C-alpha cells in the first residue's frame, strides 16, 4: 500500500520541477523581448532626432516693387532680406511703403517662385495690405502708408508665409507725386510726360483732359512705377462711357474726357465732357479680291486682321497657280477702293501681308 501512495507523490514533484523551468524560460524570453523593443525604440528616437536637424535656407531673398524709386529690377542688394537669427529660416526687412506701393518677394534674383499677396498670413493692422497687380501671382499692395516690418518664414519649404506689421508713419515722405496715363495711345509708356496729370486747385487731386476713342485702353500710373486700373474707378459720367477690360480701363464712347485722380484714396473719376476735339480716325478695312472670290471686294471671308503692330494687317490663305488677286481697302465695311496692282500666283504657297 505504501508503494502505491509514493508513486503519485513522485509524479507531482516532477511536475512541479518542470513547471518551474517553464516559468523561468518565459521570464527570460520576456526580458529579452523588452530589451529588444527598448533598444529599437531608442534607435528609432535617435533616428527621428537626427532627421529633424535644422537645415538652413541659403537662398538670397529680396523684396521687389514700386516703392522708393522703383525696385522692380532688383539690381542691387539694398532690399535683400536678412536672417532673423541663426538656426531659423526667417528673414526680415524694414522699409517705407506709401499708399498704393506694391511688392513681391523673390529669391536669387529670379521671378521663378515669387511670393505675393496670397502668401501673407499675418497683417497688423488688418487690411493694411490688399491684392495688387500681377499675373499668376498677385503683388501685395499697401492700403495704408507706413514704415513696415516684413518677415518671411520658410520653415515649411512647401508653404512659406509672410507677416507684415506697420510700425508707424513712413520715415521718408516724398514731396512730389507724378501721375500719368499709360495706354494703347502711347505704347503703355508710364514715363510719358505728354500724358502727365496736373494738380488742381484742390490739394491731392490731379487731372488731365484729352480725347479718347472707342477701344482705347489705359491705366493711371504713379511716379512711373505703380499702376492702377479699373479696380480704382470711383465715378464714371455718363455711366458706361468706360468699361473694365481685364483690369485696364477701356473707352466705350468717343469723347473728350476729364480723368481725375484723388491721391489720398487712389480713386479715378472719369467724365466725358463732350465729343472729341479731333475726330476719331477712320477705320480701315483691308480685303483680298480676285479669282478666289469672284472679285468681291466686300467679302469678309478675305478680310485682313490687324496684328499686334499698329497699322499692320495680315491674312493667311492657300493660293494656287493661276490665282489672280488685288488688295482692296476702304473706310466703309461694304465698299472698297483698289489699293494695289494685280498679282498672278506662280507655283508657291503665299502668305499675304499689307
């Protein structure tokens, strides 16, 4: 009986010994796993710290615009931004901006990647800047004259932003303003003194009186640098005398006009005084007439189109051996007077140009 009792006791002891060995292995495995995870986390953390090390933006940033004597050309270094402090990709400049001055920020003297109004995320005071002119990227335009601190932050290389803070009144205020018209009538020459506005008896109000004709387009310029168009129109008399044409002011009625600028608000007031003093130039209609269209001198299918060069008209067509034609012109859409000798086509494909 004693032998039968000892066997289960022995088995129990063996089982207990086996259980202790298994528990030790689990503990050892757990410690190794924990040590491995800790090592990996430490390695990952070290890698993360390494990847976030500061990388300096070494580009040369400059502010360009219509301020001062006009810095659009960005020829010098006077308007280069300086790094705020070591270890940060923030750049700053302090300058005077007068009412209507426009600016953009560029790097390395190149317009590629320019920054403008849409990049401003801080304005103090609010609305001290408005959207100015430009093409794909619009300039920032000063809506309040002042001495400004401009800070560019390129910490996020994919989304740089600009902070603009007005510090106070301008330090240097020009004593004279020169307002001119520039448009299709003077090849958009902003320095054309024949279209200079004169200051009226009311201080800060400038005026020019001149003949304008249908489809003439123009803008008002300040000091040969800042340009203002239809967005600055205040009053138009009579209504519809001029219209917007992509930011330009386009004349819709022949007339003798008064163009006035109120400099404090940059408001353009336009009044048609009466008929033009000099009659509008007669429009010329140029066409081809010949065997190609039964010598029909009023055939608009063969009407020349004026090119970008004023007074130059062009029409392109296929002509074949034996075709005969003349170039006709008239000031009437339906009548023509022969203005060229007859041409006989030889074996060539021709482009006709007047």
